[in-house]
DNA sequence: GTATTTGCAAAAGCTTTGCTGCAAC
DNA sequence: GTTGCAGCAAAGCTTTTGCAAATAC
C-alpha cells in the first residue's frame, strides 16, 4: 500500500454507500501510479474484483466527480478522446503533456494559486473545478531528436 | 462583417489550400458570437454553403488545430462531451463556465502570462497549446438563487 | 494535368441508460 | 425489510475513415 486511503476515507465521511465495487474502484484510483482512463481503471479494478462492470466504473466516476473527490483530465487528447482521473488534492496542479512521447508531468506553483484567487475575486466566480493543461514538447524530446519528430510516433506504439 | 478576416488571411499565408468549404468554415468560426461545437459549426457553415459535410468539418478543424490557428475547448463538459473551437489569439485566455446556467466568460491576466513563462522555464517545456478552464458558479447564479440550485437545471433544458 | 479535397456512408470509440435481480444498511 | 446499486446488453453521441468523384492550382 503506497499511502493511507484518503479517498476511501473521504468517501465514507460523506456518507457514500461503500459497496465492494466502489471500494475496489476507489482503491484502484488511489494506488494507480499513472493517470487511468475508464477502460484502464476497469481493467485494473478487475484485478481486485473480477466481476466489475463498465457501467459501474462510469457511474462511480460520475459520483466521485460530483462529490469533488476526483478530477477529470484530457491530457490534451494526445492519445484519443478519453478522459483520465486522479484524486483531487488540496493543491491544484498543472499537467504538462508531451505531444511527442506522451509523458505527463505535474507542476505546482504559488503563481497558480495566486491566479486562482484573482480569477475568483475579479469575476466573483465561485470556482468548483479548475483545470490547467499544457501540450508541447518536453525537454527530453527537444534534446534527443530535434528535427526528427517522426520516430517518436512509432516509439509510442 | 464583424472584423477583418484574420484567420482566413493567416490560413492563406500558410499555404493552406483555400477551398470554398474551408472558406465557409473559417469564416463561420471567425464570425461566431459564441463558441461552436462541430455540429453547430456544420449547421452555421451550411448557411453559407449548404453542401458542406460533417467529415469536411472535422477534417478542417483538424487542419486548423494542427496549424495552431484554432484552439479546442471543453467548457468543462457542462453540456456533454463536445468540443468547442475558437480562433487562437495572441493572448491566451481563461474560460470560466458556469455549471448552473452554462454562461461562458473569458478572462485574461498578466498573472497568467507570467505563469506560462514559469511553466516553460522551470520545466524546460516548449508550450504548444495551453488551456485553462474553470467550472463553478457565476456571480449571477450565486446572487439569484443561493440555496436553490435545482431549478437552474430545469431552466437549462 | 495532377495532387488534394470532398461527399457519402459506414464504422469506430467512448459513454450512457433501462431494466431486473442483488446487496448494503 | 427497504432503498439504492450492480450487471447486462443495447443504444447514444461524437468523431473517424475508405473510396470514388469533384475541385483547386
């Protein structure tokens, strides 16, 4: 176990009915070393409970999203139109997705916090969700094959 | 005509073959008073050229996106999984979408520009696209029906 | 004249839904 | 015991693709 089950505890605290499927899904999201889309989440969760259905995955995602317990990402649609999920943390972070190699890096900054405050204050806008996603070329890809962006496509497959 | 055809001119400058369909689509995006999704763009563009096909819309969007001439938005998926498009402007802006009434407000800030610089510098990341989307409650909805968030759902239908 | 683009129609990909039986409290 | 949830399968919505005919330069 990589950390204590914050998400699970929080779900429980909110009075969410904890079925065995939800438990498996929540634990899967919490333990995932990378961002999972619905299909990947289903596959991973089935290792804990083989009978989980796709519909349950989507319904649980929806529930957790509405409760503000998880956030939804696109990762700039670098690999299709899927959505990815992660536990919402107290400090929002930025996702940098490399359009060449697909690597995702997270980044936090006090400047981002300040910007959030400014957005809320100047627009009198009550922020519920915020998502800052960046697409571009990571330092590794920029360094390795400067003029040769084709190969990386094959490398991702 | 609301402004001069910047997008059209830019497309031409890049050597994009300007077919009549592309012209109609580009002009439609440029003149739209709101953010259009693919279906709405198709419907609007057909007023200029009734024979335009859905496939052409998607192919043109793809082309313009790859050229960095338009940006793609989700508007926090407040109305389903569509994507919305807008002309890319020199100054990136933030989209605030009200989850109650669906209103979209744009916002720019020097702080956002500074944050972009910081992201690029600290991660040695070559930013190609950046998208900051915010979901929450706009001041109008907060003021009008503070404790009664149910009705607005019906109002949007 | 030649390379690109279009329209059409079919399919693909991701997500949602109705309904019956089952599980949590 | 009651209320809400899960599984199944089918449909929904948005987007993509193959191919022959049409179009731009």
